[in-house]
C-alpha cells in the first residue's frame, strides 16, 4: 500500500482532517496581498502544523509554517519561513 493510499484512507476515516483553508485579501498601493491560512493534517506522533501562504498580485512570495502542540501550556513552537521569490514584477 502506497503512502498516498494510506493518507487517503485516513482522511476518509477521520473527518477532522478535512480542514477549510481561509484567505483574506488586502488592497494596498503595492498591489493586492492575499494571505491564506489553515491547519494541515500531520501523521500520528508529529506535532500539529499551521501554515500561512502570502501572495502579492497572485504570485506566491512566502510561506510560514508553525509546528507545535497547542494542547501543552506553554508549548514550544517551531517557526519556519520560506521565501519563494525575492524579486517580482507586479502588475496592478
């Protein structure tokens, strides 16, 4: 059984993995920023993950991942930031 098949079966069995991705658009003089965020499903034994994707005028420019178990109080959060493009041409 492939990993993809196992994950698909897990999603069918457990409905809490079906998360809704939310996004918000912000109009500025630099262009339209879109910030999309959601909680991503992780395998058992791994910390939960929350992701943010940042777009400028439809182009993906950065992604932010927050990993940690919020059920622990206080908890350690591992933050990783990935920049996809350092220079883009913006069309308004």
